[in-house]
């Protein structure tokens, strides 16, 4: 049991100090969790923070403030305006980032440990002294609980709790003995200089030539992107920017993801990645030591997976060797990861709770039926079921994840305000010394992924949920190619479009600009389908929402994979029970109506402006550049090259209406390919969905990450 608790102290917008403690926990362990929370709060109140803790967090606060001050010229105007208006409305003194940092430095020198602990004790009295006559009364104790909980061997059972039980559990926690928190030794570095020298002697890291043209370094002047390859097979891309002063971001991408799960290991990758993240240990360092190491170096780190990839992201400050610290952490995760049984149990329990919570959400219960039907009951695209989770072991999930961490299967991209010498030194020292000998015992195997064949009675389904509020939603989906022109069964759609002769290709209206033949470019389908999505979105909103008044909201999203030979589109509808069926029919009409209601130049121009403005705005962020760099050297995405980045603007500008219709032909919108599911909630909404019904199948959330980066995990939580 590991409750997720958070403490929120002073609220800056008020002249009062508002303190609250939030606790997220399992309904079956609520009393134990509340008691443990009481013990921790009392310990902090009675013994306070240590000098080491205060020094660490004060240093982190100053570093963060200094970072903000350095970015004074890159803060968006709208953020500055909001800050000024709010400060003026509250009667606060308005200071810019530099003035604020100088003031913080002046105040920080005067703060003592005794003052911090005195204030801390005061704001924690409402919990630590709960029940005592002298204790301040909490403004509120709020418990948000489910009506029903799942009990193994019993199924759905009513969950009941009364206020007296909550207060008694709080009082019980106040009776537990407390002891001072032991001072934790925080590592200044995860790899010492002597250890690094030994690694360099052992592995002899170096940059090696690219096989294609026998050059060691590829630099593109137009984009500022550098490509490198290490002797252990790891590919490296980096770009130096001044988007964020002395800040960097890094992403490790490992090919494979959930698609590599077979029928006997469903959920192994996603649970394995979560297990590694939950454990948080590397080498001989505990989770707490690693967390404090990240705090000291202003490192934010996340480890995620999706259907195609496992990826790890870092955001770090370059102050005080922050980039070297981030690279050290990455090296330790790759070379000295630690797999813990209790972390595996927490990860499995987490996904079990996700599965069982789906029938309680109208949107998720509706979405899962559509996803399961469309993808022919393939569990790799939804949360793992309880049956699948029971089969997993710590060893099986470890193997599923670590078999993908092979040198030639890993790509690292780095973007930030660093120098070439800084980044290449870190790359050689900490990535170049990753073992190259690690490899899977078997080649990557991906079981066939297919859409449900027609005819089938699952092309249209409905979900009913009993609720006090009447509402409705719907999802409409169908097959699409992937971003690079591959469809199911590995069909290469470029073979179809190459049959178009040169005189069939018309130049765009804005012929004054540079024009290229979009159809010959590897990113043709990505460009054409993105523009098409903007136009369909606009038509859906104008027709179904504004003109017909059938929805509160409606949207069209594309999910275009990079590695897998498939994709799909999803229309999401929010409506009322009386209008949702008409709304679905209207959406189908708009989707299929592009042939008789032709796209006009005005619509295409508006779509181009929207996407180009978005692209231009996001190129000012490091995170967006990380997405552009993704798969630049990936063997599993062979069609991506530097032209997909530097010609992106020209590709949008050069696209024609004919190009869009050519891509539209490969969106499957006929009755035999289209899937729809309507969800209705209300007091009298037919059969109520619950997670004991066998027809529930494999619930999951409709992935909605289409227009963004393939490396961004779509929501499965």
C-alpha cells in the first residue's frame, strides 16, 4: 500500500494561509492510509525539517528562481500581462523576474531553520492536534468515495463509510509512536570520476561513421540539427537553441513498445515500464536518494510507454553541471536498473484499478466497446485485463522491457541552450559507456494487428450507464494509413499514388512561393491527412454543432503511427440522449460528404494557416523540437530524414486540394469499415454497465493523440 498524498501550503492569491492534505488511496485500505498520513504529519510537526533538507530545498528554490530570471526575455507577453493584472488586482508589488530573484536572494539569507519549523508546526496543527480542545478546527474534511467497490471472489459490493469512522481513524493515527526522520545522504553524483574513467577504459566510447556515406558527423545548416552515432549502436540527435536560457531537454526512444506483447504476455511492457518507474532505484541508490538528487539538480524525469515505443524524458537546468547529472541518471537507468517486487505489485494493482474504473465512466465505457470491436479484441491497445495481469511476474515484465533496450534500437535526442562541447562530452561519457553487448535472445516479433472484418454486428454498438445526470456521447472511428503511407498488411500506398502522372498534379494557388511535389515526399500522408483533419474538424463544428445544434462539442482526430502499419481516425461527440443518434448520422454525413461537397481553396488556405501558425509558435519550445527529432535515425522508421523537418513549411504550402483527395481515398469511411458506439447515461438508461458483465470485453480509452507526436503516450489511465 502506497497512498499518493500531497501537501499544499500557502495560497499566494489570498492574504490567508490555506493548508490542505490530499490523500488518494484504495477504498479497502482507507483507514490504514489515514493513520499513516497522521503519523507522517505529526513527525514533521514535532521534529521539523533537518538542516540538510532546508539547505537542499532552499538551494533548489534559488536555482529555480535564477532560471526564471535568465528567461526574462522569452516569457510570453500574455503570461506577463496576466501576472501584472493579477498582482495589481491583489495590491501586490509588481516585480519582473530579475527583481523577484534579487528579492528572493535577500530574503533567503535571513531565513533560519527555527523559523521554518515554527511556521510548519503552526500550519500542521489542524491535523497533528486533531481532537484536542486547543486544536484549530479544519474548515472541512471531504471524502470522495465510490458507491461500489470490487471485492475478489464477490464482485461489485456497496461501499459505505460514515464521518465517525473517518474521525476515529484520524484519532487512531495520533496515538501511534513517532520518531525523527533519519538524515538521508544525498549523492552529489551517481557516477564518480574514477568510475567514469574505468568505464571509458572498458568500453572505449567513440563516434563512428554512418554506413550510408562514411561520415562521422552530419550537420544541417538550415535546421541546426546534428546527427551522431556511437560505437555501441546508440543514435544521437541534438540541436542547440536559445528558446529557454540554460535549460535542456532529452528524450530516449526505444523501439518496440506494447506491440511486442504476445498472447501470453499481454500487459507485460506497460506494467514493466510502470514497475521500473515505481521502484525508482538505480544501482546502490534508493528511490529517496534518486529523488533528492533530481531535486538538487533541477531534473524532471518520466518513463512511459505506448504501442510502438518506450521512452524516457528529462528536463534539466545546465547550472552546476545539471546536464551531466541528467546523463548520469540515464546511464544508471540503462545499466544499473533495479526491479523490486513491491514496485511490480503496485504497478499491477494500478492497472487493475484502471480496468475496473472504466465502466464507471460514460466516455471510457463507450470508447472501449468501439476500440475492442474495431481492433478485433487486440488487448495491446487497451488496459490489460485482470486475467492478463494475473499471468505476469516480475521476471516476465523485466524481460519484456529490457529485451528492447538494445544499443541499435535506442535513439537519444537532446535540445537546449548548451554548447557542442558540453553535449558531445556527456554523450561520449555516459551514453558511449553503455554496454553494447546487451541484446535480445530473439528478434523482435510483432503479432499481426488487424481491423475487425466485415460483416459484423459490432460495427454499431450502444452503452447504457445509470446516472443522475442525463447525458450522451459517441465515438465514430475507422481505419487510416500510418504517417508514412503504410496500411494494414504492410501495403505501401506510395505504389498507388506514383501512378499519378506529372500533368495530373496542379500547382497550388500561391505559386509565388517555393513549390515541391508533395506526392513524392515521404511525409506526404502525414501532411495531407493533417490538412484534411483541419478541414473535417471545421466542417463538423460548423454543421453538426452550429447549424444543426446536435452537439455540445465535436472533434475529428487522427492517430497516425510511425512504426506500425496502420492508423485510424476518431470523431468524438458530446450530446444529449435525444440528439446523439442524429448527431452520429450527421457526423457520418460530413465525413462521407467530401466528394459531393468539394473542398474549396478557402478551406485549404485556412487549414494551412492554422497548422503553419501552430508550427511556427511551437518551434520556440524545446519540447516541440524533441518531437521533430524523434526517429530521425530510427531503422524502424526508415522514411524519416532531415527533409521531413526542414521542408515541413514548404510541404504545407505546396499541398493542393488534389493531394488531400488522394489521401482521403485511403480513409475508410464506408459502412463495412466504419465503427460507431453511442453511450447514454440517465436514471432509466436500460441495462447498467458493470465490470462483472462478460460482454464488457477489454475496456480501454480511445487514443486521441493523432496530430501530435507519436512519442507522446496517449491516455490509458
